[in-house]
C-alpha cells in the first residue's frame, strides 16, 4: 500500500516539465506523460513515475523517470536523510554499483513545495511485499533453480555495495559524531532516540530490553562504513534472474556491512515466518547466505547475533510508526500492532523472551 497522494498531479506535471526543460538544452521542448504512483509498496516517501519525450539531432527519444519527494507530512523515520540518499546514489553510480542513475536534486520549494530528486527508472521486476513473494507473484511462480540464481545475484549485488563503501571515504556526509565514535554506535544511538520519539513517553518493554541488550553487547570491532540500511531482496529490481538495481536508501548510514547482513537475515526470516508462510525452495539458507556474503566481500561475518537483534529493534520502531500512521489515517489496524506483531515476536525469540501479549502503557 503506497502512501496517499499528497499533491495535484496535473499541477506537479506542469511544474516538473518546466524544471526539467531548464536542466539540459536538448530538453527545452520535452513533454511529460501523466504522473502516477508505484504499486505494491512504499510508506515513507512520495514517489511519482512518468515518461519524458524530446528531440535531439532530429531524432525522437523517450526515457522513464522517477521523482522522489522529501516527506512533508507524516514521517516513518525520525530523520529522513533525504538529500543524503541522492548523494549516496550519485557516488555509488560513479563507483559502478547497480543503482538508478540520478538526474538532479532540487531544494527550491517553489517548484513543487518540497525538495525532490529525479532518477532514471530501471525496468524489471521486484519481489513483492504485498502480497509477500513467499505467497504469490512472479518469484513464487519460478522454478527453484531460477530462484537460486536470483538469490545469488541479489547477495552478489549487496556485496557490490559493501565493496564500494568499505570506509567513510566519499560518504563523510553520513557521519554524526555527536552520536558516537563509530558508525555502529551512531546508529544505535539514533535508534534509541527514534524509539523514544515513537514511544512518546510510553513504556514498551521488549524494545527497551533490546536496547539494553545491544548496549551490553556492542561488538569489539565497530565499523564506520557504508550500510544500505533496508537491505533485502524486495528492494532489488531483477531482469530475468539478474539484479539490475538496488532501491530504497531511506535507512542509509555508516553502520557498516554487517548491519546490512543482519537486516537481510532478519527480513528473510520475517518475510516467511512473519507472514505464516513457508520459505520458497531455491532461496539460499541462512548459512548459505552468510557463506556467499563472506566469499564475495572477503570479510568474516562477525557479531551477527548483535546485528540481527539490532535489525529487530530497528524494524520494531518502524512498526510502531506504521501502526501510528494507520491510526492517524483511520485505516484498519490491529490495536496491538505497536507492541505485538510478527516483528516483535521474532525479536523476542532472538532475545529468549516471551512474546509481547498486551498493549503498552
């Protein structure tokens, strides 16, 4: 379920046409198709899709573009890191990583009322969240051998991100030293603050226990290197069985590669068990994923228990905000969703604690 429309799309089309026409001489007389939103996923950013047509040297050209708008209403994340997402994409593209090519960033509010950036649309298929890819859809319909190739390509592409960002060099703008000495410590403090923001003074025993556990189990090695953030197969575009691009960088940080691996493993389990589904045959097991990640990165996957618990905490905070969003938008929502949901149940299992059973106070 994408976020509700936040603007007049006819008016936005007119404004973006004028804006694009001023970027390149060959676009001076371009035309735009009608704008639309993506189907199936997306809660944290307004996204608009459209095509552009123009003439150059007597030839007609067409390109498909994506416009991402900085959140101006309800926020899932405490800090949106919006311009940083654009800068990360531009830097990774320069380093040859499979990300969409970014056209330009704009912070002039007179254009459409919010900062935004435009990038080229990558054609292909994305494993679905709604319905989950373990339940139905194009990935479900493939043979186990084809799924295996998709999983291998996805993990290999994840590792491309990690090889391209082995340190903070080129990504220094993501650093927040006031929150800690290393990227991992900065991220832990950020999610402690995010939990406090989402809780609004109420007590949520399981996330509180997770924070205490994470504080007492900080790894001896604390990297400061690029972390995609929302690292999962459902944020990748595939052409056949080959990953063509990595999407959705709202959670990008300097938390390091192992943070992504922990998130990938947690979300892989959640996508099946959390939805009461069997995991698709052909997708690599937990250990196979770890082994392939180590092979491609040349790293040893250290402290994965820490990073998987951390993934559970991060996702639990996101679920709190989603539950609050559904309530604000007067959408159907389980009254227990904030504290008791498949994410918090999986987190409780990791910590060896009982599942949450009642609302927080």
